[in-house]
C-alpha cells in the first residue's frame, strides 16, 4: 500500500479535474454510452470480448505446443511461478474488461489493452516451464 498511494492520489486528482469538464462521465453519458448491467448488454459483450481477447492467444499456445513440444505434456510444467503468471493474466483480463463490458456499444479498441496482457501471459509460462526456448528464455516474474 505504501508504494501505490501515489497512483491513488493521481487518480483522485484526475477524477476531480474530469468531473469539472465537458467530457463524458458515467453521470453525463448519453443513453447509447451509459453503463448498463442488463443481461442484454452484459452477456453479448462478455462473449464478444472473450472471443476477441482469447482466441488468438489460445490458437498461438496450441500451435506452439504442437510445433515445439517434444515431450508429453505434464502438470509439472506449471509450477508456482507459472500459476502466479496465469492468475495475474486472468485478473488483468477481467479487470480490463469490467467497464467496457457494461457499455452498450462494442468496439475492437476496448479489446486491445486486455488482449495485450492476456496474450503474453498465455504463452510465456508454459513455454518457459517446458524449457522449449532453452537458456535464452526469460522467465516471467
């Protein structure tokens, strides 16, 4: 907490400054851009963003495993460090999509930031653990 308070303070200042502008806020957004927890908005958005964020990562991981792995897959590939990386990737994905999933309009741009983090997390841990990249591999920390 001691190391993150500057970020919280900067966010507070930003929110105060933004509230005093003509920029859109949750309170001033038009109906087509207002946040909605309606299942009619939430379910299609979650499915669309999951597809946009995870399909390429899953395909790249599967292709990498098929092409690079010379040994039988094993649960030993996923040690404590790799599970931590995977958990962080999942948290990144969920939190980065939390607000866009509530907006009635969808955009490919809303899928960019979460996808960047998730693709990296999806591919680094299993490849590093399996030793597929040899001594050149940089492990995620």
